[in-house]
């Protein structure tokens, strides 16, 4: 019975998806550059090209979301030393 519980416990741990590390903007842009280089290769198979393109589009969306979040946090300093929301 104890062995059965250990086996079930191991399965539960193995079934959990790994959490993805949030890439920095620079890392995402580097990945996009790599994808572009792959897509510029004339010998890339169509299916691989489509997969790379899909990854690139997702990365661009993630970059946009990150920039939007940062932009909302940015404040500008006015002439009188007060901070205002960035517009």
C-alpha cells in the first residue's frame, strides 16, 4: 500500500507542466532575430517555416504586451518636479 502511494505521488509530480520562465524583452527580440534568419533560408521546409513563423508571431505579441505594461508604469517628471502619468 505504501509503495502504491509513492508511485501515485511520483506520477502526480511528473504530470505537472513545468512553469515557463518569463523571457526578457532582449531575449525575446534575440529569438525573433533567430527566427527571421531561419525564415530567410530558402531551403527551409514549408512546415518548419510555418512553425517558426507562428513562434515569431507569439513572441511579437509577448513583446507588445511587455512594452504596454512597462509603458503604463512609466512616469514623466514635469517642469515643477512633480510626476505625471506617461501619455
